[in-house]
C-alpha cells in the first residue's frame, strides 16, 4: 500500500470528524471503502470465490450503505446547527491525540507492513471516537463504518488475510447497524425536528 493511499485513508477518517455536511461525510466514507475494496482485490488470491466475496463487500460498503445514508439525509434535512456538538478544532484535536496515544500502546500483531498496521489502528480509533463525539446519528453511523474499515484493513494485512466467513459476518453486522441507525435518524428527525441524538436525553417515561 502506497504512502499516498495511507495518507488518504487517514485524512478521510479525520475529515469525518470535522465536516459539517452529512452528505460530504458520507461521500468521504464511500470513497474510503472503495479504495479499501480495490486494495482487497490486489491482496486476495485470484480465485473466483475470493473475488466474488470481495466484489460483494465493495458493493455493499462503497455503494449500498452510503446510498442508504444519503437517502436518509435527503429525507431528514438538518434544520439547524447542533448546539451541543463540540467545535470542529476540538473534535479534531482530542480524537487525534487519543488515536496517536493508542497507536503507540498497541503491540505489533504480525502485519505485513508497519505503515498499514498504524493506519488500521488509527482508523479503528478515529471511527470509534467519531461515534462518541459527533451528535448527529448519521455521523455516528459513519464512525462505525470507518472503524470497520480499519478492522478490514488490518485483516487484509495479516498473513493469510481474513477467512471469507469472517468477512461476510463483519459486513452483515455492519449492514444491520447502519440500517438501524438510518431508520433511527429518520424517526428522531420526524419526532424532534433534528438528528441530534443528545435530544433523547430529555425524554422520560
């Protein structure tokens, strides 16, 4: 994996923490997933089964799930800025510092490249932190997509790669999580007029 691709994966993960438009963040994650899919095609053995599984994963992660999230954005337009969200610079600096600290603490796991190992750990950390610090449900779903992309990159970089059934299981779980998040975002926007998940804290039985 080239330095430019590694830099692009990290930059897109960081951008999801900062950008204001949900549609822009969805496109960033779609491109990230597509790049990982191309990388997977170069890593897999050239068998029809492996190529079919990889192609299916690319279609789901880079096309179908982003399309679902974009449809949700169109059906639930954001009417006002989310006041409870941290400033953009704070959203960037705190997760970046935590991701760098985590990357230093995690031992080597036998990855084929130290650069890929660092990238996978950083993407996993940044994805989880995106789901924590962003208030909009769509951004939280995108955080899980970024984290899963980090796990997928790590699996591709291990000797022998991920078994096919694990790859399919990860994608199935991801489809369920993102589908639920999309439905949840549309419903709370319908009821509360915003995708801000922090508004749910004011609800009581």
